[in-house]
């Protein structure tokens, strides 16, 4: 399935409601829930960290929104924000890679699909990396891999715990082999951090797949998923065609991954910060407190 279809698929899954046309909802006041199809007052949705109070559907968040919800006020210090992808293969697919980069930058105001830096969480200093799905499907190319690696290395040098929040369609194929190398690079950095005895908590949001699932995001000490998030490597259709078997209905959901040991906890976004604070207290009782 093309990366751009991820959220459209959610939309299709929602029950059709003939009485609620798009025109009946004034722009900017109401949002139609992709989970239960009910209209929600946007202010209420924002107060609820973009979680539907009727059906618990977790709307996607930008990287900065997530950092705003997780980090202590004014504690986030962004690093390496100027790093930009080159176009090493001069790749032209459906469109030129350079055009996709310019379009994504204009749409999001970001330079690539991850934001990294230092932050405080519950008064404890951490290194944090948060992905943004809006930037070419949160794909991991040279910049995402480099920023995650630098952030992990900084955490190792400064003896900080790591928090990452992933949302990704996988490796950025427009960068070919260079994007695939990021899996080994980030994994090696995480292994060195782990050998130093420092904690790493990874949050998987909808969707986390491909090369990000296959590298840093599932190498944490504690892996948390948001409810109903898609978590997998290849798409279900590709797997079915390969193994020639029908897959279980809830295959590759956060819940399925929890049952099968790939995920440690499923945590509602409203409880996420509190849960991370509690885990950090447990994993690193003598951590750096600001
Ligand atoms: Zn809903």
C-alpha cells in the first residue's frame, strides 16, 4: 500500500454516515472522527490531546505537538534542525525526489521527518527524537538516520535516557541503499547506549512500519504503543501473497503485537507522559534531575 494511503484507509474503515456531509460541518470548528465518524468540537479534541472522547481514536500529531505534550514547558532544546537531505541518486520516480523534499518542507515547515534534541520530562533530562509522518510518510533517509544516531550518541555521552516516538512508512526508497544503511547505523548507536546501562523508551504511534520498525524503534528497553496503532514490517497484502495464508483479522495492530510479545504496553496518549515519567523513575532512580 502506498504510504499516502495510510490515513485514507482509516477513513474508509469508518462507517458511512449519510446525515453528516462535509458541508454540514463548518471548517475549523468541528472535526469528523475517523474512528466513529462523529463530529467533535476541535477545541475539545485539542484539550483531549487529539484523542476522540467517544471512541478513543488517536488522531495523528505533528512532531512538535508531541514534544509539546511530552516535554516540560520550555525545556525542549532542538538540535541539528538544519540538516537537509541531499538527492544522492538524482532520483526521479512518480516525481523528482527533490520536488518531494521541497513540497514536504513547504507543507510541514520541517527540514526532514524527525525532530531531535534534549528535553525535560517530569524534571528529568532526556534525549528525545520524534518523527513526523507528514514529511514524506515519516520515511527514514540519511537525515532521519543521522539525527537519530547523533541524538543517541549524545545521550550516551551525557548519560541520558532516550525517548523516541515513531510514525513511519519505512525506509526512504528515493535514497536507495543509503536509506537502508540507516537501520544498521541507528541500531549500532542504540546498542552502545544500551551497553552503558542507560534506559531507552520507544513509543510507537500509528503507523510504525518498515525500516523504522526493523531498527531503532523496536530496540528499546520498554516499547509502548498507542492503541490500535499499525505496527509491522511489510504490509499485510505482501505477507499474504508471500506465505499464501490468510492473516488474522487484527494482525499488525498494537494489540496483536502486545499479545505476541513485540510490544510491552499499550498506553492511551492522555496517560503517556505520566507513564514515561513513572518508567524513568523506575529505570533510572538516580537520573539527572534538572
Ligand atoms: Zn471517535
